[in-house]
C-alpha cells in the first residue's frame, strides 16, 4: 500500500503558508522498497534534503503510488515481495518518461544491467549512503530538466540532439539508455577533449566517488562503443587515453 511521508501539517501554523507552499513545489520522489526501516530512514533524510517523498513496499503499492502521485523521479528496488521490479520498470518506461534510479544488492549485477538496458537513468548499490542517494537524485533531475535545451552536436556521421535526446548516424537512430546518451552527449559537446573518469562521474552521474563508481564509467564507455559500432559508426570513435581517461576523436 502506498504511503506519503512529509512533515506533519499540524505543526505548520497559519502564518507558515509560504513555507507550506514551498514544500508543495519540492520534487516528488517515489521510493519503492520492502525494507521498512530503510524506507523510513531514506524518506526522512530526503525530506530534510528538500524533497517530498511518497513510499510503497511492493509492486501493488507502487502501481497505486504511480496512479495517485505526479512523481518527478522514482527510486525502485528490483527485488520486491510480490513481483519483479524489472517488470514494474518496463511498465514505467513504456508508459511515460519518468526518471528512475534502481536499487540493487551487490550480488544482483545481472538485474542491474537489465535495468539499465530497459532505460533506468542510474543505479545505487545497497548498502548506500543517504547523501550519495540525494546527490544521485539531484543529478538525474538536473539531466531530465536540461533535456529541453536546444543543442545539436554533429561529429562526423554522428548527430546528438540533446533537445529530443536522440542520437543518430546518417539518419538512422541509435538506441541508447539515458546514461549512455548523456555520456555520448558529453563527449560530442567537446570532441578531442580528454575526460577523466572523475570528470565523467561529475558530469553524467553527479558523483565524485571513486572505486566502484569509476568502474561503472568504464562499463558504460564499453557498452556505448559497442552500440556505436553495431550502428555502423566508424568515425567518430571513443578512444582510451591510457592512464588519463577517454575522448571522442572526429
């Protein structure tokens, strides 16, 4: 069953109407996970961090949550007691454009990869820090809000349109996940510029962490290269600058 988490309205006096109005304009985050303690702790933190939060503990509750609330972003655990979070993700991606961050355990790499393939915008591995979760949410929301910027990058036979969030080669569309598109758009905006893994983490993921997250950069660069190659893109190409990072060569 879906529930809403917010400050108690009874604590807000009649003189605080302006603050209540500001709270109503906060980004609304849906948080779906069956670990009640984690949900409560995360919701409390995110509310203090400037978000409104509605929660659910299973697929049925998540369906009700999606119908009842105009969400700005969904945080979704892939392992739910009454069904697959992946199936729910398919429905979300197919039904509307809603940014999604998936939650997975360390041993659930396959589910994480499938989630990204389906179109999830980012992932967080349990256990996670609450400040990191807040940073990831803000980064995904920024990318979603900037999607309307009217900018088209053309590099060789490749076209990257950040307004429509479409990439193509010689008029043929290249099917990319949201993170792969953002990675390509970062490269295409500055051909020949070398980006370190840290710079890409900050620009695309909104994170400055190392280790596990930096390996995600390498994984997504590999997957992006593979998709461009399959689409027939010979030039430009993403090259590895040993010991430094990556660049897009026209």
